[in-house]
C-alpha cells in the first residue's frame, strides 16, 4: 500500500541555519503531496502542497519540490527561526480517495 | 475561512467513563469528516471516515463499538469513546472536507487530548 517515509528526528539546529527534512513516498499513480506542521499542543496546519510532478510548494520560507523520478518531497528552508520549532509531517493523498497517509513526523528544535 | 473546531481540547476522566468529542466546521459544510488518533511522538493514524447521514467507515483494527462516530449534520461530527480505559489515552484529531474524492483539501481541528485515569 501507499506509504510515506521521512527522516527521524529530533533535528536540532541553530537559528538561521539551513534546514532539510527528507521525505520519500511509495504510491500507485500520482498522489498529491503535503507537508503539515504541528506546533506544541495544537492540531495540524497545512504548510504547503504540490499536486503534480515538478510542482514546487512554498509557504513561510519553506519549499518542497515534487520529484517523481526519485519519489521525494524534501522540505527545505534557507534560514530557520526559533518559531519554526514544531513537528513536521510529510503526507500523501491518493487521487482516488480521501485518505491521507502521514509519515511519522520529524521534530525540529531551533536553538536561539 | 475553512475553520474546524474541536471540543473539548483536553479531557481527563476516570476509567469506564464514556467521552464525547465534537468536531465542527464553522464556516463551510463538511460532507466528509475524518477522525485520527495520534500517540505520543507518533504519526496520525486514520481511525474512520464519516459522510453526513451515513454510517462511518472504520479502518482495519479500529473497534467500531468502542469508537462511535456520528455525522448527523453537515457541520458536526462526534466521536464517542465508550467505556474508556487508560490505553485509550491519546490525542484525537478530526478533519473535514467539503466533499468526497481526492481533490478537496482536508481542514484539521486543533485536537483533543484525552487522558484516562
């Protein structure tokens, strides 16, 4: 079945460092891909998405490109802030259904 | 727009109690609602999908008699954890979308933290 694999955390970086969180997926067909962010004690917020190959999703300085050839959707940010500390989930959604498949999440700590 | 509200945000109760969690779409009609469960430091696992006016579809391994889902209107779904026990303690999150199919976005609530003593 469909699945999402993302790098395990926690990831600890200093403020203004460059961030990459790797995400790869397995799916039949052409799923939509998402990154969600969960701040402490809160629900999920959609961070960005891409619906077809080579699409780049971006929001709040974060970017991810839908790479069909490598089945990847890595999250990047050029300069992280303390306020970016959260858990980040990579996810996919098959076009034929409602179900969203989440990765296990990557906890990010940004040190001032 | 597209706000989903969950209530309560935190509940602590004794073992054997039944607990009801509400999920409301505040500014749109949610044809489909989803209930997820999240264990500490784990990902979200889909428990069930409910369409307004029909019975919920449960994922494999989820006890439908334990987790009762009602989606009686286009703006409200409820999850009732019946005779809750400590192993039911978890973070429960709902999401809602305007219609079925893979094209409409899901909007998530802020979650309900359930602690069973």
